[in-house]
């Protein structure tokens, strides 16, 4: 069975993934599985991840890649912010 999640990308990730997308994924999929799917569709994502870690927020909360996604979850990918 498929579920639908919303993907949001920020900063340089937006250039690769687009700002917002709704994705249909298999029920029981984890954040790690979603990221693998995105890397296959957008190979530039893996290159970005080599240089900078990506913060994963699910419904506004930081989650591990083992988090099992639920219908309607909002997954945000955010590169770390530095200032100075």
C-alpha cells in the first residue's frame, strides 16, 4: 500500500530537488529509504551530502533516518546554517 508524504527542500537543496513535492512511497518506508529514492532520482543530492550534512525534519522535529514515515508526514531537508 502507498502513502503520500510532502517533501520540502531548502537552500542549495532546493536547487536540486525543487522547493516542494508530494511523493507516494510504500507504507512502512523509513526516511533512509526516502533519501535513497531521492538520490537515485537526483544524483546531485549525494554530491551535496558528501560536502555537508543534511538536517532531516519530520513535521518540524529532527528525526533519525530510521524513522518510519506515516501518511501526510512533512519531510524537510535543510543544510546546516552558519553565520558570522
